[in-house]
C-alpha cells in the first residue's frame, strides 16, 4: 500500500484536529473528518478555513470529506484523536467498538494522562505534542499563530516505521518531527500550558487586565515554577518550535522589569484564548484540563519537594471558580492575594 493509499480519520476536528486536518487535506486526498453538531455541518457545507494570526483577510479554505460514522471510511489505517483528555476514555471505547481493523492511533491531548488511557484500547499508539497555538473563531474557521511543529513519539521509542509513515503524510501540510525523548517533550509543553489556567481565571481577551505588572509577576513565576518541577523530576527541556525556552522563562521571572517588560507586552499582545478558556468562557462548560495539567504538576512538585506558591494559588482559585454555576473571571489582584498566602 502506497503512502497516498493510507486512509486517515480525524476524530474531533476542534482547533487542533481541524487545523492539522485542514492543512493536510490541501495536499492529501485520503483524509476524512468525524465530528458532530454545528462543526460537522459547517465542514460539510464550507470545508475548513484557516488563517495566520493577523492575516484574517488571507483565509485558506480546504474542502474536506466529513463522515457521520467510522463505517463510511473503513478500512481506516490511521485515526487521529483530537478530543480533550476528559473525553478521551469514552471516545476510545467508541472507536474500539466501531472500528473493524487495527489502525495506528495518533492521540493529541495535552499532558501525560493519555499514555495511561489510550493503550487500554489500542496496541499501536503514537503520541503527538502540539507546539503551536490555534483557536476556533466559529465552526469550521480556525486561526493559528504558527503552522506547527507537531512532535511525534512513543514512550519506548517503538513504532518507528509507523511514525515515519505519519510524518510523511502530515508533512504534506504541517511541520512534523519525531522525537526519541517523548516525556521531555510532553512535560516541556505542560510547562507552557500552565499559562492557560491564569489567562482563563482572569478572562484575558474577555476583560481588561487590571494590573499588567501583577499579571507579569504571577504569569512568569507560574511558568518558571513549572520548569523547576520538571527539572527536579528528572526531565530535560525539549525545544517546542517558537514557544518560550526555559532560559526565556527564567529571564522573565528573574531579570529586572525594565529589561523584560517590552518583550512581555509584545508576547501578551499575541496571546489568544487558550483551549481552557474556550472550554470555560466560550462553551460555558465546566470540564477542563486543569487536573491533567496543573494538578498533575502539583503532585510532581509535592513528590520532588519543590515549593510552588504561585501554582498552588492559581490551581486552588481555578478549582473554586470553575466549579461555580456561572464562571465570571476575577481580577489579577485577587489572584495575587491568594499567592501571598503561600509565600
């Protein structure tokens, strides 16, 4: 079977699954999408539209094949699972019950929990670490900051042939690399993901930041604490495309403000609504990745004996506020007040 004959199914075409699939579909015909509701309806009618941040007038549209169930595109060779971790177990059960062959599974969730969930159902599992930001404007319309990269890996560095096949297909639309240090890549991304909780709790993009000075102080210390947790737990830095390096995170949290304020403001101006913010603020949901990201790193910190006042304060506040019947973002001053209890 040639590379172009490999049948790919994107299960869950959100901001990440949709952007990846849309980019690949421009140059690869044997790709299908399975989603539900307005997103599926939009893709059937108008395909997937993607645009680079700041260039919304230069939208690229890709016509895509949308199916209502897996049987419509069988035998499927590769299934890309793009749902969040909190939906992963149910989705894996569904796929297992409805797929007839043994496909390669590529799972794209943030965090490490997917390495415990997905292998319960499938034998050939590859993990993708997404090293770019993307967001939903509306069903079928996705903005992004950078086209990739996607980092592919397995915990034991098995499935090399399968990863090379995936890389060959994905590289037709997006920069794709293979790593032999998957957990380093996963934990390096989790450090960056810590920003999601803070930007969501204060409603960045929905409400004006009441104190940029306090926001910078909390955000930079939050992420650098993440670096300390990961290093103390025995993992090393993995470069993630254009995302901030550990050296940059150290500089932002340690150097004088007059040296770092300019680049910080520039980076904040590029910030978009995170996946956590989309869950809570856009979809008005209550399920988030808080436990699988922040909660997981806090447990690692406790085990390694790392003091993390900023992370404990933000995590505690998010648990309180996200679980309220109606979530309303809080001022950064309230976050700082909670941080001070841990300092």
